[in-house]
C-alpha cells in the first residue's frame, strides 16, 4: 500500500519548510542556475573544440540514475533524421575510436563501470564529454583527457538533471546536430520554478496540482511522442525517488498494446465502478486506482497517435506545458521534467516518504 499524503501540508508554507529541512525544493528550483553554470563550465572546459566536427557516431552512456531519461531525451530530440548515428549503451562499445564522441553523466563518483568506459574511450582517442563530481574514480579517469564539466551549483545527488541535460544539448549543438537557446532554457526553468513555488497555493501551482492528481493512484505516464516519453522516464525516476508510487512508462502506442492495463485505464478515466466494493474484485481500491497522464512535447497537426488517444481517453489530462508556453521542444521537455520533479517532492513531503523528521520522515530513517 502506498503512503497516504497529508494534502493540507501543501498549502501550509511553514509546515512545508519544516518538512523539508534539507532544502530539496530549493535544490530542484535551481535548475535554471544549473543550466547557466553548465554553459559556463562548457566554455571553460573547451567544449567548443567539437564545433565543425562530424563524428562517425555519438555514443550516449546510460548509467543508473538520471542517465536513462537524459539519453532517451537527447536521442528523441535529434530524431531519425540525424545525420550521425546516436548509440545508447551502458558502457563504451569496443569499436569506439578517435572518430567518435562519447557523452556521459553520473552522480556517483565511484561508478567503476563508467570510470573504465571513460578511460577506454580516452585511450582510444574518442572525444568524451562528461558531467560528474569533481573527485573519485570517474573524475580520475577523465583527468586531462575528457571534457569534464564539473558541477558548479551544489545540489544533492539525483538533482542534476538540468546539468546533465544541458551538457548533452551543448555537445549536440556544437556538433551541429541540434539547435537550442540555453539562455532561453535557463530563463524558462526559472519561470517554471516560480510558478511552482511553495508559497503559491495548489489551485495556481502546477506542480502541487499535479501532485494531487497522482496521489493515491498508480500513475500511467504515457507519451504521445518520443520526446514526451523520455520526459515520462524522468518523471518515473523522480516519483520513485521521492514517493512510493509505482509507475508505468510507455509511448501511447505501446501502452495501447498492453490490453488489460489499457482497458483498466479507459475504465478508470471513464469514472466507472466508483461505487464498487474495493474488496469484491470488480473495482479498484482507491489507493491503487490507475491515473493516466498523457504527456506531449511535440505538436504535429493531424498526429494520428494524439487523435487515437483523444478518442479513447477523452477525459484524461494531457500535460503539454511547452506547447502552452510556445517554446521549442528542448525547452518544453525541460519544463515538463522540472514540473514532475517538483510534484514528486511535494507529494513525497506530504506523504512522509522524503524530507525531514517526525511524521514526514521515511519509515526506515
């Protein structure tokens, strides 16, 4: 059974502050600052050496933590028309050499697998772009060889999505594979953090509203496009970090092929069985009812996937803040990712699965 949130906490700034003595909400709100700091670090580390280069392949190293979502997002943003193969791998492939570019991120300075991969890639002459702590085996493997973007904004482990994402965007931009305005990205993340500030009440706070929508439910995070599915991957990561809610992540077409789960989502969205006895097997107990959230980043007129989802799940919320704000896809994806990060924190603080002491402490603290 999932932990039940105290929803009155969300609109009580004093209690929220007491429940968050480590300043996790403030750390998440520093996403814009992480973007600016990463841009500065990239300039100082000489990332500009990639400009004008056309590598044989770009390898995105997928390590535990934030990397899977970042890799999926970067791959989706470049799209199938990318003139250079983008390879996602858990470690550097054996064929990597001086013709290739490797992009990697970790919050774990002692990730020996990544350290070995960075060392191997550097010894073979590949250009390595790394975001990782300044000390430890990973940093030692990168020393003097990789473009190592050390963190300049201090945040707890697991809060460096904006830095990792920005580093990948900057590398792809330098290679001419993707366009992004990092100043606009940082500014929009600052605005999202302000919209979702703890002082704003739930009815005007997008992150708090999102937290209440998924509270006491099993979130089904289904992407209506490849970029949105990458954001959903990050959403599941932060929800699993700060709450005990299990999540399902898939693109909508894949979700539709999961017949029983998709049928349950349709039934729940239609409001059927709301009076069913939770013990009779016909309905969902309130704490495990599914809540479908459709995520969208790309806006393609006449998109058949979005049309299908609207026909089958007409009452389900579609989360597309980037489209509402009229910002490019890389920025819209980052805004949606930050909204989920803050929502997960609000829900975790209200349920006591993350944050401070007393009734808000994790059970095993």
